[in-house]
């Protein structure tokens, strides 16, 4: 009997330190230390790089060793662009999207499916980036955050009505859409949730409640757009 494909459905790739443009570190946006032990932003270290397989060559070896046929490479939440100036945000997202596009282009389609990300707080720019990634790079996986910071510093939900053009364009291009929860504590800052969740709830309990709430909203998006294929990510990655 033919062996079934083994697919890693939630993985990430980090650029090697020398692949990251100088301006990313100069602006404190994102970089990886020369020993490949930490992702860094501004004046503090992000959680450590827990395994060498977050880098391409090591990822390929890890996949071979574990008999994995295919990997779905999602975007890094550290590069969603929140809190950056508009031009810095555009450069950061374009760098990551072009990096993922190159990985997908330089390897057989059977090996990687790579995602691209947009910032919902800038709808026109987001739609342009979707068009660029699909039409120029042939990418078919749109990665979206559950929540994002708008132009006045307010945390908003991806399912708010003003983001409908993003879902309409994803539907037009028949994209797969991956929605990635992150930084659960910031959910407290989303205005519409303040009345829904009491402050005594621990973050884990709050997270499960909000995941259920957003999955219900996601199901309505799917029913509205015939060609949307969405997934909701809550687990770890490699």
C-alpha cells in the first residue's frame, strides 16, 4: 500500500543572520544573533531559537530525518508589523514575504508551501501586497493575525468589518487563509472584548474563550465567501 504523505502543517523558517538587511537591525525591527540563538527586536531578546531546524538547511535535514514530505511555512509573528511606522512596516513585511517566496521558488512544490502576511491596519497597502504576492510570486497561503494595531495604536480584531476587502480578495484568488493567535495578553486591549471577559480570568481561560468566539466569526466568513479555505492555529511549531 502506498505510504501516505507526512506533512508538517505548522512550521516557520528564520533567515540566516547574514540574509537579514542591515536596516532591520538599525531600526530595531528584527534580527538574529550571529550564533543563531536568539531572535532580537529593539533592546530585548525574543524567546530563544529552540532548534536549529528553524533554518533552511537544518530544516531540510530535520525533515529527511523525520521522514516528512512537505512543510507549510507560516510567517513570523515578530514580523506582523505592529507598532512600526508605515514605511518600516512595508519593508519588514515585504522582506519576509520575499524571503518565503524565494524558499518556495527554489524548492520543488512538493517540499514547501510558504505563506505571506499583510497588515490589516492599512487596507489599501494590504490589498496591494496580496496582489503582488499572488501575481508576482504565485503564493497561495495568506497568513493573518487574530489581532493587530491600527493607525492610532488601538488593538483590533481581524474579523472587524473594515477588513472585509482582505477576505474578498482572498476569495477572488482562491487563497488558503491561516489565522494565527499570538500575544494573548494584548486581547485585553481590544475594546469590544472588555465587556465580554472579566479581568479575573487567567490568560489561558480567556484564550480558550476568545478562540471559540473568533472561530464562530471565522465560520461566518467562510460561509460568506465560497472559495475561502481557512485554518486556525493554536499549537507549537517547528
